[in-house]
């Protein structure tokens, strides 16, 4: 498995596959053709169908400047997120590059072997890692640190600072999100209430407020951390921040949580997928929920078995979750969904305190099942905005 630096990345929202990936491809292409002033991009599959809502054209033009962007919604494509970039000099095409945006901001260039980041983790299933940790008396975060090296802690502190900034900025922001759906920002409304409420209601409200804050920042095109993607970037920060503020946890403890969560995200990325276009929302929000729940279980001092159960329950009960963003915008159902997944992550962790010893399904099985299920989900429900809410929503 690759470094957590490839999983947690700072990028501009709202979508790692639709904005970060294409922007990365455009930067490579622009560097190769710095003497060209005219470019064209043709988007296929999910990139064509939801690229407008996700702001793919804006992300490309930001890098390439004068770039015609064509949304080809009809032609078949090899990968659900395919784009072709063309460079022109004196009106003549001088180069063409076909790129696949494979999720989490990563790209693969057709005809080139994928840029292989070094494998820093020799083990790639939860069972292998858990056995190794038991034999060597390690916690999961210690195993991650041993594989990554100590400087990963500083990197993750940087990521945490961006996450916290998104919560703080998002809680201040007001108004309507761009895109035409007239979606109001609601994080501040959730934060500020003078209603009488139970402790449990207060917890849910605050966790949801933080998740809305980050997801609304993402929808507004702010800098966010992929956790594991932009669309699902609100789950981990909201859960971790609520606990940090409630129990006074320091950032070192949060880093332990991010390391543990990162192992779970890496396992899904390696053995299945974290891309909504490939496997539906279960791959994004389901993974984020499993990561948050496992990280929280770690920070609460729970056992390996309980951490596995928390992650497994979180992923298992997102199986089949489709991706059907209305108008292709990362707003409905995405923003609310981050909040729901955050609350679910906490509940899964709590269930794990009681039931981990009765677990029948392993995390590895849940990950493989998610991938199989994702391949069976119809194309209309894999970030194409053709079916589900995207089709039936009437405003
Ligand atoms: S529905 Fe889920 S996978 Fe699809 S764009 Fe929204 S958050 Fe991402």
C-alpha cells in the first residue's frame, strides 16, 4: 500500500476526481506544452455528465487558460472518468493526451504505466496488519508510523490544520451555494441554537454542524483535505473535532486517529475503490465513515478487534449506497450525507464497545463486498447524475 500522503491531500473542492484529477492532468500537459496558447479538453463518462456541476471546466481553465471544454455525454469510454487534452500551435494540433481520473485526485495517463508511488506498507489486508500488530504488540497507528517514518506526524498535523480551518470558516459562512439549486449554507444555523436539548441531541447537532461546515466549504470550492475524497471530506474532521473539543484531546492524539483511519482508507483504496464514479457513494462516504469510526475507536483506546468492528459495521451498512448528485453538484445529497455518516461513525464505534466479540464479517470481507456491489450498481447511480435523486428531484 502507498503512503498516507497519497490518501490525505489538500486540494480545491468540490471533487477529487472531477476537479483535482483533471487539474493535475492539465498541469502536466501545460508544463509539457508551455509554448502553446490554445488547448481543448474533451470529457467523457461521468466527467462529461457531472463535470459542469462539479466545476471540471473551471478547474481545467484555471490551469490551461484558453481551453475549449467539450462535454461528450454520448461516446463510450474506457474508464468512467476519461478526459482527452489537445494542444495547438499556430492553429495545428501538436499533441493529444488521454487521461483517466481514478479517484482521490489520482490520474493515470493512457499508454504510460501509472505513476507508481512507492509501496511503503508491505501488508495489504486488515488481517495481515492486525496479526502483525498482535505479534509485535503494536497499535495500528504505531504500525503506520513504523511504515511511514516519523515525519508523517508533521504531515498529518498540516492536514489537520486545514480540516480545522474548514470547520471554522464553514461555521462562519452564510448565503447560497453556487450552482443553481438554491442550497443555503446551514452549518451556522446548526451551530447557533437556543433550544433546550439533551446531551445526545447536542452532540448530534454539533457533529452535524462541523460536517456541514466542511462539506459546504468543499461545495464552495475552498481548499479541503481528501478524506478519502473531496465529496466525503466532512466526516473525519467533524467526528474528530467534536471529540477533541469535548475531551480536550491534543493534536498528537488526533494524529494517531488519522493514522488509524488512514490504514482503513488505504485498505479500501488498494483492495476496492474510493471513487463514486467507479463504485457509487458507498466507496466515498462508506469509506469515510469506516475511517472516522476506526480512528475514533483508536483515540478512545479501544482494542484491535473493536477498531475492526467499528470500521466493518460502518462500511457494511453503507453497502449499495448510490451516487446520484442532483444537477451533478456536490450538494444534494452530498452535504447532508457527510453529517449522517459522521453520526453513524460515532454510533458504530459505540456498538463496537459492546459487540466486537460477536463479529461474523471481517473488515476485509466488507471491503471486497463493497467493490463487488459497486461493480453491480447501474451506471446511472455512479456519479453520472442520470438516475435516482438526480433524475427525480424537482426542486
Ligand atoms: S453522492 Fe456521494 S459519491 Fe456522489 S458526489 Fe455526492 S458524496 Fe460524492
